[in-house]
C-alpha cells in the first residue's frame, strides 16, 4: 500500500511541477521530461545530464502572439547555433545581417521548422503560400529553402523602405502595402508589438554574435 501511495504522490507532484512549468513555458519555449533511475518522472526547464534520455515538450511563443505580452524579451533565451550554415549562407547572399535573420526566425517561429500559423504562414520565417510562390520556395518546411526565401524577402523590404528597420519589419508582419498606406508602421496592435520585439531580439543577437 505504501509503495502504491508513494507512486501516486510522486505522480501528483510531477503533475503539479509540470503545470507550473507549463505556465512559464512561453518564456523558455520548451520543457524537458525524463524518468530518473527511481522511476520518477521529472519536468524541468533545465536540460538533464547528457547521458539521460529525455523528451522535449515545446510551447512556442511567437513574437506576434498576444498571449506572450507578459514575456521579457530582454531575457528570453537566444539561439545562436541552430541552422548556422543556412542562415550564414542566406545572410551573405542577400546582404542581410545574420542577427536580423535570427531575430525574425526567433520572433516568427521560435526556431521550429514545422511551425504553422492560423493565418497560413509556414516554416521558420513564416512565409505565406503566395509569398512562397513569388520567392520560388518549393518546400516551406525545409530550413534551407525557407531561410533562403525569407532572407531574400527581408532584403527586398529593406531596399524598398530605404534600410529602415522599423518599416521593413512592419512590412514583414503586415505587408508592404499596409506600411505604404499609413506612411509608417500601421496602427495595428500586433504589428507595433512585433516591431518592438524584433528590435529587442535583433539588438540582443548582435551582442551575442
């Protein structure tokens, strides 16, 4: 009986810990789950020892997601290693700062190649189907293809708006026609928040890289 009761208690504790981490997961973007040598299920936002088998439970927080308003983008962990070859290649070919490409990827998809938005945007840089056709992106879920297309599109927007980062990122979110129509950042809550977050991430990636 005691053994059974102990297992039940351990499961209840694990569940409680998981719920607490889930509430905070939008800041960390992922939670690690593993079973230790005693059979206890553990959830943590810190990676387990390297010799421990584990699962990664992802809870992405995209930059334009209104549910993420309470996150401190000054402290959210950066990712300077993922897709290094693809990002550097796209950066050099399109003459776009690698830090800016990473900021957009972080904001758009939290580095998840299979990300899909309710509006239909797909992949790391969240390209819409019509934009994919325009940029000759055949597979939006292929990191190299998506980053190549997204970086090219970002380069075009920077050229169109005279290198103005705010206007280019606003256009990336709301479309260039909206920026032209309003003569600046459109008065959309999502777009204004998006521009703010990308600027923070861009500065931090510049410092980190």
